[in-house]
């Protein structure tokens, strides 16, 4: 009996000691779990904070990217506008340069024509000087050659005479020979008799000058076969060439028509 009691006591003590140990281990495990929970909550809070920071940064980056896209689009638009304006400017400059080039060609053409015309006039003067020598006064005026003959040489001392003298006829033959050699030249016979006194109901200076110019033109046409289409006869009244005088000018003109036609065509273009 006593032996059984001791055995029961030993079993009860063993059971109590084992229960106490298990409880202590359980408390320790709970404390460990609490620590892990706290650590996990701290880590979660840190993670959430980092996530908020990351979200803020992402939003800032997205805003910056949006601004950059807008800026880039604006720059591209400005660049396209600049390129378009530059292209138009280049086209305008090219058009202006082409226009200036055409004008330069036109001016060069006109200048060459003027030089050619002046050369023809000078050559005409040279040719007539060879034919006439120093017998008559010759000069260049307004792009034409003017040969001056005193009316007394052509018509004699009778200032109202319309018949060409033999002396003048010899000079006209020389002039005609030079004109025949250059059929492109135009001839203008201008006579002036403003020194002639006229009375009422008699021939006036207009009529005298015109008939004397016509007389010379007829000699050139009929006697020396100068084409009448090349000749013009004009008379002056009391208003002479330079002063009170009685003289006739035979004005030799190169082909002005072609020259002015060329100038007109270039001005139109």
C-alpha cells in the first residue's frame, strides 16, 4: 500500500513537471510569434511607405514624360514650320535669282544691241567719210549720221530755187553710191529755209523747205535708184536747225526698227 502511494506521488510530480515545461515553451513560442508579427508589421509599413514613394515618383515621371512629349511635339511643329518657311524662302530666293538672271540677260541683250547699233552708225560715218572726204560737214547725232549741205551749194544763189545744181548733183551721186552699198539704211532729207524772206500770198518757208527737200529726194530716187520706201522728205519753217540759216541735212539712220523691236520685246518679258 505504502509502495503504491509512493508510485502515485511520483507519477503526479512527473506529470506536473511536464505540464509546467510545456507551458513555458508555449509562452516562449507565443513571444517569438509576437516578435515576428511586429517585425512583419514594421516591414509592411516600410513596404507601404516605399510603395507610396514609388507611386509618387512614377506620377512625377509620367507628368514629366507628358511635358516632354508636349515640348517635343511643339519643337517638331516649330521645326516643320521653320523648314516650310525656309523652303518657301529658298524658292523665293531662287525665283528672285532667276528673275535677276533673266533681267541681266535682257540688259546684256539691249546693251549688245546698243553697242551694235553704235558700231553700225560709226561704220556708216567711216564709209561716208571715205566716199565724201572733207567736202561736206558730217556729224553723229541721236544715233544717226547727219550730212549738212548749204542750200546755196544745192540750189544756187536763188533761195527759192527747187532745181538741184550740177555741183550738188555730183555730191549726191557720191552719197547715193554709199547708200546703194548699204540698202538697210534709212534716209531723211530735211531742208530749212528760215533765212528766206517771204511776202504775203507768196511761197512761205514751209513750202520752200518742203519742196527743196522733195527735190533732193527725187534726185536720189529717180536718178540714182534709191528705193523710195527708204526716203523721207521734210521741210522746216522759220524754226531752223540751230540758228538763222538755209541748209539741208541728209540724215542717214541705221535700222532703228529692229533695234526698238528688240528693246520692246525684252521690256515686255
